[in-house]
């Protein structure tokens, strides 16, 4: 009737090994074995604490299971991010078209606010149409528009008469600047340019540049970086504007790609300056929408796939917020101890707004 406890069995098995390595005298074998068992208890405690922490976060950030009762009855206006919420790359996310139609049928207003500056509002309307989504131009707000709106609100043309903007970015920013009559250089015009780095070589820059806008640029090159830093470092009172600071973006549905944060980071690194941010989580776009539409912020819900832009945008500006897992943020990241940004709810995708509810 020999019965061994787990600790006794571990002691019996481990003692010869401990003695064999000559690390502990035989008399200490049992003590050593007990010591070797302690990490298992500590690991269990750590797991328990992690579970408790995740459970607490889950309680404060519930998953959407009863959309009508939890969300829809308290929201009149939905503001959607686009990449990772409406589409991934050039592919619309499953059941998005039906969800948007159902929201409109229920009397909800929908707006689309994207940090991607590669297109103007007109360019984004074409993308919505290409994906079979019926969205009006006035419902679309991009960070390219926000950059132009910032210059308009700051009276760039009046306060910096004769000045122009250097664009490190794509055509969307340029198109929006054209609409408000702000002259610009750079953008697609500098695609493929090479900085002359032979002895005596230099980049000559325009001293009449009064602002540099840095937006996502799939054709970024060293010439553009050098031109931007010369304007900011050498031109008096030259403003550094960033459309967004997104770390990654969705160019295709196959993987994540380096976002505008990498381009802004390059300019920050060589100028030592922080940019004026106009995209999410900056309040510029929600201020514009709320004032123009006369909206009650307490009945607006921001829906996005990023914690540090979309959800922070909602929380910082008095909106409800919902994170979807159809983009860059996983459930594991959302519920991890390291995450400090908590949405009001989360869901797998916006298709869950009309899931069949249980009785």
C-alpha cells in the first residue's frame, strides 16, 4: 500500500539527479526537490492572475451578443473606419453591404472616416462603388481631406501669403489641396527622383514652402525625405503636418504593410520635430462632422479595428466605441494585460450588428 504524494514522487525522482550533478549534498536532496517544485506553483499563480485580469477586462469590454439591447437602441450615428472594417485591401469584408443597408433601414446615419490619405473623398467614393457599396460623397472623410481642412481652418493662404505646401504623399492630398486653392509641389511629381549624392551633390529646395504634409506614400524615396527635412529645418515657420501615425495598413488582404507611421517617423528622426496630427485620433474630423450635422456625440459610435487610433478617437471625443476583430487587432491583444485602451464593446465584424439573438 505504498502511496506517494506528487511532491514525494518528485523528490524521489529528482534527488539522484541533483546529487549526480554534484550541485547539492545528499542530505539536501529533499529540500532541493521541493525548491525545484516551486516554479510550478508560481506559474499556476501567474496563470490565475492573468486569467483574472482577462476576465475583468472582458467584463468591462463585453463582446457584442445582443446588438439591439447593447448598442443599436442607444446609437443614432455610426462612424466607420474603412481599412479592416469595410474592406481589406481591395476585398469587401463579408456581409458588410447587407449590414450597412440594414442600418440605414433602421434610420441610422453612417459616416466613413479613414486615416488613409492616398485618395481624396472623390477617390474613395469610386472605391466604394467598385466594391458595390452605396455611399454618398458627403458621408466620406479621409485624412487627406483633414489635412486640407486644417490648412483652411488655420488660414494658411491668408497668414502665409505666397507660400505653398510640399507633399510627401500621394494624389489624394494633392486633390484636396486643389479644392481649397492651396498651391503644392511634390507628391506624385517626385516619384522616382534620385538625390544627387556624388561629391558636391545637393537637393535644392523651395524656400517658399510654408508647410510639409506627410501622408502614406507607396513611392516614398530618399529624395522626398531629404526635400521634406530641408523645408522643415531651413524654411522659417514651416509647419510639419501628419495625416496619420498608423503603424501598419492593408494594401492587400494577404498581409499587413508598413503604414504612414514609418514615413512620419523618418521625418521626425531627421528634424527632431513632432508633427501636427490631423487624422484619428485627432479631434479635427469629428469636430467637423458633429458641427456640420448637428450631432449629439453621446449617440455616436466609432467603429474601428485599431485601438490606438479608432478606439482612442472615440474615447477622447465623447463617443461610444466598438472594436472589430476583422482588421489589425486580435482578441488576444485586446484582452491582454498590456492593453490600456478599452472599447465599450467588441465584435468579430460589423456583420454581428444583426446577429440572431437568443431568447
